[in-house]
C-alpha cells in the first residue's frame, strides 16, 4: 500500500517528485496532455509537503502559479492547503501552498 504524502519523509517526497517528473515527460512525449496535468498536480501536492504552512498567513494575497486567475487572498489554512477567495469573487477556492506566489500588486 502506498504512503500518503503527509506520511513521507522529505527524501521520499523528493524521490516521488522526481519520479512524477519523469512520468510527466514521458506522457508529454506521447501527447497525453491530460496525464501530464495529473502528474503536475501530484507534483504540486508533494512539493506542498516540503514547505512550511506557517509561512502563509490569513489575509495575505498571492497569485497562483501557472494561472492567469485573479489574485487570491487566504482566509484560512488547513494543512498544506490555503483556502480563500479570488479578487472579485465570493466563491471559495483551495490551493496547495506550493502553487502560491507572493502577489506584488498591480
């Protein structure tokens, strides 16, 4: 049975990320774009467990990596996920912290 990312050591997480990169490259070479996206999301999740959730605070504004989405403001943290809202929206959204980049303004 596979371990959850939350149960892996940093070395195991790095190994997993490396393996996922190889799988994503193979899928991309074969033109399997949907599989590439799945592997990229798995990598983002694994990378989040290598980061410190305490470095992300309520009220801080971030942009989402690889996205043109409106700025994202954290309402609360739950594990390695930041929950909040995009500018101009009341809908809740959640992202692994590895996808957040500090927003430097307009």
